C-alpha cells in the first residue's frame, strides 16, 4: 500500500524485504544456545549471497520464489545485471575482509 | 553410520527448536518441516515447538550455502508465522539445536523465570518496523563559500578549501536536521506502542511492539504523521507484522554460536 502526498510523491510504503527477514531470524530472537554449536557466516555476506540466488530468474523459479506471502514480502526477482554485479563485488570485498580477519586471528 | 562426535549426545539426529508459546496453535501439519516432523513439548503452560533433524544438515558447509540455507530459513519463518496464532510467541534464532529433548528441557528450566517474563511482555503483541529516508533538501547557496572567497584576492586553493568546508558544514546541518526529524517521528510512534527501540545502523530505523488489537491504530498513526505536512521530504517504509524478534534481546547472550 502506497500513500502519496499532495505533490503525488510516495511517502508511505508498506513492504517487507529479504533483508528485513534475515536481520530478524539470523540475528535476533531468543538466544539460548543448544549444546550443539552452530556456525553462521557473516549476515551481510549471507544476505547478499541469498539476494544473488534470488536475482537469477531461473534459480528463482527453481526454488519457488513466491514462498513469501504476498502481503509480507516484495519479490526481488528480475534485478538487472548491474545490480547483480554490484552484489558480486560486495561479496568479494566481504569475503576478502573475512579472510584477512582469519589470517590475523 | 557417521562416527561419534565429541559433542554431547553423539548421533546423527538432534532437536531443532523453533519457538516457545502459550495458548493454542492450529498447526497446518505435524508432518516434516526441516526433518522428521513437528513435535510439541509441554512444560507447564509453555509449549516448545521442536523437530528432530539431521545434524549433518546444519554443518558449517551446509550453513554457508546460500541456496540451502534459504530453504531452511523459509521453513523456520513459516513455522514461527503459524505459531503467531497463539497468545504469546517467543521466536528462537535460526538453527538453535539440542542433542536431545531432555537437554532442551533442562536448558529451558534454567531460564524459566526470564522466559516467562518475556512471554508476558510479548503476549498478544507483534512487531512493526519503520525505516525513514530523509530526502536531502536543495542547498540554499549551491556555489558555497563565504562572501569574498571567490574575490580576486583569494587563491584558488583557499577558495576550494573554503567551499569544501562550507559544503561539509551544510551536510552536517542536514544530518542533524534529519536526525531531529526521525527522532520526532519515532517518539510519536512510541506513544502508539507498548515498547520500542531503534535498530543499529544510521538511526533511521526503529521497531515497535504493538498490541495486536492496536495494529490499525499504529498504521494509521504512521499515515497521519506522513500526511501532517511536518514531515514532507521524509519517506516512511513500514514492515510488519512480525513475530517480536527484536524484543527478545533482554536475554543474556550465550556462548555457543560461532
């Protein structure tokens, strides 16, 4: 649902993104760790990797992109090539940064 | 058969904990979600929604695979969403695993008082997120610089530096104005909710714990603020309703997640 002001500009947008979902279920919620240790990679890296998976239209069809309910999450399929390239570059930087941290540690 | 691991309760299976809840949930199916099928474990008036899963499905490699993890995240979220029909729901973080139901029960017993307090706080409430984008207003003096900076006596270098400094100051002013605007919006919306907090990363995002029967009032408040004329140039993005993930944070962080 979009509200526009007198000049017709979009002011209120009700939408949910993959980022909204991931920042919640990967990074929030109750943390009482089980006795089984689990390792999750950097959340920003994972978010971008998942976005790339979904960006690829063929992949999206394969995994059934419409699993988010329509009133909750907007689809991100069909992003253009430039956006995908930007995401790949960002992943590369994050992975290099993670590698550097491992070497130093 | 996989060799015995050094962790407690060695074996290929473990227990995945989705959430705790009070009240009733009409589960769409008790069939397989992430593993062998949903099981509810009762502890007094608190119910745990759990599932036996293959431990190997949550190895480091599996959790680093974006396609694989996406499938699991989907299931986790669907289960929590189904549980939202209950009186109060405590979502657990993705991939909370126990070697057995008895270990799970004893962990929950350790934290019982705090879990019940949180269940009380979240009862009949849901989370809404609001993200604000303040559009930069056009600078009053685009050429920048104090009077005389571009006079014949000013060197090009000095003029350049003065212009840069003036531009920086204008950006600072705009940042402060934006922060003041977002602060006003969030304070107003906090009045419409039982609890609220800003989310890290820039100060333009906040989450609100809203009683379910006040959902429409909250959404109307957002639209009213946007319409008021006071916040022209501010874009509002509203997301929700969510299980109250951000309001579980009063729990002490535990060691155990890499």
